[in-house]
């Protein structure tokens, strides 16, 4: 297996990648990044991915709680023929609470995910393609504005719908169907 080594002069490599190939570049265009700024962006990206991952873990935890309590309720409700369906009703309500928690957590997760995705699409992809000038939007301005005035990128009802469709949507209908089957 051949190992390729990068030159020790990473500033030279960064400038070669980020400098336009032709010398007739538009003089009014924004200046490209220097190596310190590229390093800062790399750390910023890593931080955003970490935050996104930690919020994703919180989402998974809530989903796991919903699955576990549904399983416990099923075990209790169907442990004998004369047991009550009340645990299923209570768990249905609890799973709904988990859904609302997940929707709130998803909105936060989406903030970090959107920032990381913006940097991937508008910074890393053009570098990898060898065309740093290819960005169609001024992503730096979008990202800066998002840091200056943080906001959620989706509303609560959309987050609720996404979480219902992706995760909790299986537990709630199952609970209602099982309540009907048990009674």
C-alpha cells in the first residue's frame, strides 16, 4: 500500500487550492482564506459536527425511552388475560410527551446540522473539486448571520412531523392498536 505524504508547507497547499487558476480573477471578489482562517474553519466545522452529534445522541436517547416503556407496558398489559390495558394508555401518553421532547431537541439538532452541512457544501466540496470559487451563494455571510442572530431553521410543527414520521410514529399507533386489542 502506498502512503502519500502531504508537503510540510500546508500554507502553500492551501493557497494553491484556494487561489483561482486564472489571473484575470475579479478584483472585487472577496479575498480567499489564508491558512490560519482555514484552520479556524476546520475547528469550527469539527465543533459543529460534535454539537450535532451530541444532540443526535439526545434524540436517540428519547427514542430509546419510548421503545423501552412501550415494551414494559406490553409486558405488563399482556402478562395475563385479566390484566388491565391501563399501562398501554399511560405509555401512549408518555410516548406523546417523548415525541414533544424529541421535536424540541430536533430543532436544536437541526441548527448544528445545518451549519455543518453548509460548510460541507460550500467550503469543503469546492476545495475537493479544485474550484474554490464555485460557491453559488455567499455562504460566509449566511454562516456569520446565523452566529450573530441564532435562530431555529424549522418550526416546531415541522420538527414534530419529522420525529413522528421517523421514530415515534411506530410506538404511538402500536399503542393505540394494542389498547383496542386488549379491551
